[in-house]
């Protein structure tokens, strides 16, 4: 292997061909004389036939130099020259390659691998051994040892980032055990994060003290991103995004998805220049928020850019039975303090119990009230058996009359503690037992209870008690019924009998009770086994063998490590999320390096392959040589007009012009394309394109149709005749088609084309004829003015569109409203295929996928089941347009077969 300063050759033995350049010089000196033009009388053949020796003309010296330069360039290009921006590694001994392979390296891992492979290629040319040091703790610790560069290259190609932080202190200990010699060259491929400043400084100084140090890190705009939890009690789903300060703004896409990967919401967030933190919220309805299991930064592909969501983040719907206080005395209301305490982390609903139970409900609260009738009591009891939690508070009415929906039997009346006629003082709360859901909550000495309802003594009373007063009497009791719970607080929900409702303890107790309704009990000492964990790129996978269980009470403070990788722990019914951001408060950059260390980015450390520019130069010199040769022989200027007309450049120009004339027609007719009308609204056009891309992928996977990428159509200029189906989204600002466009559309419909008009509006407050708003219907009527739209009717239940591929009874899109309209049967002459179809369900939004093939928009109210039905409608629509009414003809097959049999 040879290396000349910063220029190296992958095949240096080919440079031997340079020795042949003198022979090339000798061969190139001779050039045959140029031909002469003479008249051709026959007698001249007999004259001048005197043999003589002619001396050939000499090739100009500058042309010989040009050709020798051309030959040298070709030889150099074949030898595969590489230009390295760094000088030859002059240090002796092995090369130390330190690699940060923690979570922060995953975002630009391909760039890091390419930089490391360049380093190893240079070391292999110099016949250097490699000491490969990874700083993320591996599941098994192995001692360091020098290896061949080829073996190190294989290890780098197989290396993957870990989903936990690096441990540079442990890496330094492994290096110290190896005892590096003085003058050792080191290259550190760093993630740029200084999680342990002392360990980072010690590692850098150790490498620099033993020789040279090159430090490679990503540019500021590619700094790692860390997604952390925000305020779980906030109304909207809130996250905190952390990164290193960058000189330019960074625009990021936040995405929330459910357990199956379905999109729930997406939001754009911008990290301002110089900022290292951003708080962002993802507003969505409670039904969608409670389905969220994952929040991520799109395109980041890192465990740090993923935030797993468990039951603790969910805003459960809580119903409070009763009507608001109409007298305006809110502080005296039985539910005022309940609403204030539950509001930050639940969705509160008010009304009668019968009305509240008509919707999904996690907790039903009776504040000194109960069921109005035995029928209502029976209905509430069935709801509890199916998993609901009934929370009741005592009061004067409950003290006088009990009912079956209580966890314990109550004494009639009540107990008054303290007062003018009593020597007793209001009772304080006793510490919570370890098995109570309230275990671990701090009890203020100022919280007292002046009155309570007493439970009758029973054998199982102790097991039903969650909280007690200091004298041992129960304050909160609960009973498990079926899959649900009945919980009773033995005092009022306001300040009449106790000041508990005025304390922060009241809020935390309600939070724990609501958590029980979610199937998540209070954190205890029980071990939570790992279920699924994230890899370095943020992908959920089966937990590795090295993963260990975590005690439930320790999970909020457990740092991520090889034994506890980020992911879901617990059981399938009660999962708890361990996120990478646990214990990380701020990302700090590696600011200082030892004197003499060279700081670089991946963009400036790459080797440059010189073959492309050398071969390009050789091609240009060859063309120049041909032109010079023609000029020396007098052929270049002969018949210039003809030469120009037949030149390659002129041929290419003419060919390009010819192709430009019919390129659209060739592309449109060579393959089957789904098409959409370009409306001029960038957002709508992008949604239409993404929707047809998703539908095209579904068609190619599920049917025999071979559909190419969708095309955008300009109805003012493009010919529509090539396309069987045209998707036309209706927008508010779309101009009315010109008369020429109207005529083009009419010809398209008369020739058998089909247009799907999608008004894309789910607002039913002012319904129009197609299910959307009336104003949208007016826009559609204005848009199709002049187009010969046939009479339309609602889609009949037995229409071919309901059975052309799938059997369907509804046709939802992103929404599921309105009616699908098709051409009237009496007016249909196009083989039973409707030329015009109109609806309002935003089908492109339901079909749309992002760059990674995932759904781009949430569909409501049916979720992924509704999206699947929308895709099936799209398949039916395309099959219907392509095949006509063959499904209708198939109804008559039995009769035809019977006749043939006769």
C-alpha cells in the first residue's frame, strides 16, 4: 500500500503503467499527411508515377503532451486515487478508535458509520491494527485487544446504537487496563453530549496524553434530540423537547400514535436558534388521547426521540352525578372542590347517572347522593361489574339512609368529633398502610375530620379500609365487585365535615383513585417484568434476555441501563413506561478538548474519491483530441452547416424537444395511474397525493391491478382521456374552470371517465345534500357549472360499488358523514359505471400515508377500523371503474349455467 501525504491509491500497482509513457510519446509523434484534393482526369493516372519516399508530417509537440496527459490521467483513475483531508497517521502502534454508540448517536448513525469506515480504510492502507472502544455499556464486558483493520471494519458494520447513555468512565477504565504506548493515534467519534463532565474530560486527556486525538462529532443542526414528559396533569398531552443549542431554527414534526401505529395527531414544533428546550402540546379529544401509546419526533429514528405513554398519562372521563349549584354559591356546592381537584387530569362530565352511563365512563361520583330508582341502581351495578369505579362521598343524606351500592354497612346517623359540647378535637389522619393505593402520600398535620359516617364492624372491614383516622376508624373504604370498584369516602366532598377537600392531599388521593379505575394500582414493591423495549433506533421489540424486572415504586426514578432498557414493564393489562428521559434534566455539549486535539465534523472528515473527476477530465480531453485531429486534417471546417446539423449536441437538442412534446402522453398511457385535480392549495394537493399513494400501495398489495405512482392533473392544460378515475377535492378558493376546461371535462365524461368529487367537510351543523355543510355544496355547484353532470341519486344498497371487490355497507373516509351519490340508473349508459360520484368524507385523508408508509391523519370516530373500511372503498371504487358491471352480470350466472346444461 502506498500513501503520498494526503493522496492514497487503492490499487497502487497499476501505477507501473506510467513507465509506458515514453513508448506512447514515440507512437504519437507520427501523424499521416493530410489528404489532398485533385481533379481526376483519366490521363493523370499515367503521369507522375515516379516512386519516391515521402516523409510523414510531424505531430505538434503540444498535441503529444495532451495525449500523454490523457494517458496518465486514465492510469491514475484506474489506480483508484483517494484524497484524504488528513495527513498520514505518523504515530506508531495501533490506532485507537473510540465510538460513542449510545442513544444520541442513532439519529445520524449512517454518517457515523461512513466516517468510521473511512478511518479504517486509511488504517488498512497503512497496515495499522485497531483498538475499538465502544462507550455504551455492552450487556457483557469484554477486554480490549488490538485487531486487524478488516476485522474492525466488520465489527463497525455490525455495530448498532444502544438505547441507553454512554459510560465514558467505564470505557476509560478498559483503556487504562490495555496500557496504551506513547505516541498512539486516537480518533473519537463522539455523540457531542457531556453527560458526565469529569469522565468526558478524563477520557479526552488520556487519549491526548498518549498521542494525537481527532474528535469527530455531528454539526449543530444534527444534534441529538431528547423527548421528555411534560405536565401529565395538563389539559393537553404535553412533552418537553431537549437538544443542544443550534445557530439555526430547527423545525420538527411531533407525532402521537396508538398501539397499532395509527396516527392520532401531528404537530409542527420549532426550536429557536440558541434554544436547548421546547415545551409543546398535542391537543386532541379525550377519546384519542386515551388511545395514545407513543409520541415521537418524525424522522429522528432514535430511542431519545420516542416517549412511551402509559395509563398514567390518560385523561379518564369522570362523571359527577347531579346538576350545578344554581344559587351561585359555588364554595358551598357539594361538587365544587371535586371539580377543581379532578379538572387538571380528567375529563369531567356533569349530569344524571343514567345519562352519564350512556357514554364511556371510568369513574362515576355520587357526592352525598345515590341512585334515583332501583332500575338505576341495577344499571350502575352492572356498569361496576364491567369495570367501572363508583366513588361516593358521605353527607347528611347518606348518614340517614344507605343503599346497596356501598362497600361496607353503615351505622345510622354519624359521628361528630369535636364541637361545642365535646371535649374531643377534630381527628387527624393516620399514616397510610403499605398495601393501600394511597401508600407513600405525605399527610399534612393540618388536615382534620370533624364528622364522619361510621362503618359497622365486620370481619373483612380491615381488608376493605384504604385510609383511617388516627383513632383507627375508617375514612376511605373500598370493595372489589366484578372487574370494578365501589369506593366510599366517609366524609363530605366539601368543607362541611372536614378540611380534607381544601388540602393538596385531596387532589393526590383522587388521582390515585382514578388511577385504580385505569387498572394501574399504586406503585408498590412488586417486580414489573419487561414486556417490550426500544432499540437504539426507537423501535419496539421483544425484551432482550439481559433486561431485568423493576420494582414498581422504583420505576419513576430508575435510570435507563443495559439491565433496564427503555420500554414497557409490567403486564399486558397494566403496562408502565420507562422512558430514556428518566433522570435526564438537561443535555450539555462537550465544550472543551485538550490542547492539540483536532475538532471536526463528519462532513469534513470524509475521503474524496478522485475517480469521477479524473474520468470526466479524461473524457473532455478525448473529445478535445478528436476535434484537434479533425482540424489538423482539414475536416473540421468542411461543410459546417452539415456538420452542425449532424453533431451530437444538435441531435440531443432535437430529441429532447421531441420527447418534451409527448412525454406526458407516453407517461400517462404506458401505465395505470390514479389522478387527482391540482387545486392550487398546497396543503390539499399534498393530502390528495399522499392519499392516492396510500391507495395505490393497497391496490398493488391486494389486487391484480398494477398501478403506478399518482399524477396531478391540471384541468386547464392536461388531457384527461388517458385516466379512468379522477379524484377532485373541492376547496373554497378553487377557481371555476374555463370554457376550454369545461369542454375537456365533458369529453372526458362522455368517453367513459369517472370523477369522484369530495367536498371534504365533516361539519353537520348546517347539512347540505352531500352530508357536508351547505356552503360546501354551493361551492361544488359553482365548480361544476357548465359540466354536464348526470342526474344523481343516493347509492342503492345493491349497487355494484358495494360488491366490486369487498362487500361494503358504508363508505367512510377520514369522516363518516353524509350520503354517497352516484349516477341515476335510468341515465347510465357507461356499462353501468357512474361518471360522477359525490361525497363528503375526505377519502384522501383516510388513505394518506407519510414518507415511511404510516397513516398521515387520524380518522374519527372509528379509528383504524374505519380507515380499513375507507381503503376497501377505494379498492372497490377502482375495481368498479376498471371492470364495469361484471359483478352485476355474475348474479345471472346460475340461470345461464342452467340454460347451458339444458
